[in-house]
C-alpha cells in the first residue's frame, strides 16, 4: 500500500490519551431565559424547570416539556447544557413535573376550549379523526382547531376549492399512504396554495400508524397485493390468537370492533409511529401560525 497521511499510515499508539469528550458550559434554566433547541429554527422561552426536564414556550404560546440532555440547547449562539436553577428568585416554582396531555404538551389547568378558528385540519376518515382526537384532542381544543373528515382522499381538490383558503383561513390536510407514486401523492400534487399544507404518513391505513406493540405483536402482518389490507390483517391476527387476547374474538370480519380495541390501547403519542406524530404536529403549527 502506498504511503499517506491517513489514520492507518503509521504505527498506532494505543496508550495515547483518548480524545476528550466535549463538555458544554452549564446554564441555569431560569424563567424567561431565551433558548433554542439545537437544530430548531426558532427560539423558545423557559417557563419552568425540574430535575431532568424543562418547560419551553414557543412564539405561539404553546408549551412543551423537553428533556435536559447535555449540549442540547443554544443560548446566545453557543451550545450549552441547561440545568435546574438554584432555589431563589426565578427558580422553579413547581413541586414536580407538570401534567401532560396525551400528545406530550403541558396541560393548561382550567383552560376553556377556544372559539374555533377559521382554519381547519382535514383527515381522510373516521378512524383518522378518532386517533387524532385521542392523542391531540386537549391541545386542539386549547388552540381552537377543528378536525373535519374528507371521507376519502378523492374529494381533496373539491374540498380545498369550496373551503376557500386564504391568510387567516388555512387548511392542513393529513393523508394516508402519502408516498411516491400513490394515488394520494398524485392528489396532493394538485393542491398548490400558500395557505394549504398537505402532509401524511407512509402507511396504507392509519391502523399501521399505531405501534403494533400496543396489541402485543412485533409487527403488522404483511398483506399480499390485491387483497384488501384490513381484511388480510384481521385474518392473520385472528389466526395468531391476537383478537382473542384483545377480547374481540370472532371480529375477523368486523373491523369496527378491532378498531375500538386498538384505539383503546393507545395511551399517548409514544404509542404512535413518528411519521404520524411529525405530520400532525406540523399541521397544528401551520393552522395556528399568526396570519
């Protein structure tokens, strides 16, 4: 091998000191401190801080609970590690971490449902709407966001035209199976409007956006092309005894009964696939952004 200056070009000193780990300066997470999560586009303000988490409020007034990881934040343009402040003025006011909604947002005690915005979020069908309500319902009521059903992606162009999107009247759309070459992708491509955002997940049905572990299986059954996906899934789960374990024995031809069991097993956003979580969170941000 020709000589060079690569890492294997000379003898290795195995006893040489290891490269030191990067140690970020520690900053107390006092109320009002302006921080940026590394990789985020916008800044947030510290609302409260606990042993391992910090409550941040973004520019739209939404609060989130974020883990205190080393070097995970920026203050004045430099990477830092946030730490709970010492007791005293500006220190944490709570006695423990705040209550969270199913989506992981901080509960706003006693907050009434906001008057509905003109902006809306559309989902394909009743199962999509029920899953979004189960996980994001509390947040949507506080934000005044109404979720409506398309009852089929084929209606998307017509519904967008009749809705009349404009500044202050935005439309967010959540589609199933939004992948290259799919019918949903072709329909989404027909929508070109600055006040409409179409996002989705890659799954054939929103059932797949629920982690299969919540019903005690390691993966969703694979259904061969040409067979209705839900029928194939129910038949396979029935054969495995999964439906019996869920208390819906005999529901192989009854998708509604299985769906009730699946939805009932969902407790929070941690039971969902990341592609659905990211799409819904982005749509909520889009329809609640200041006009």
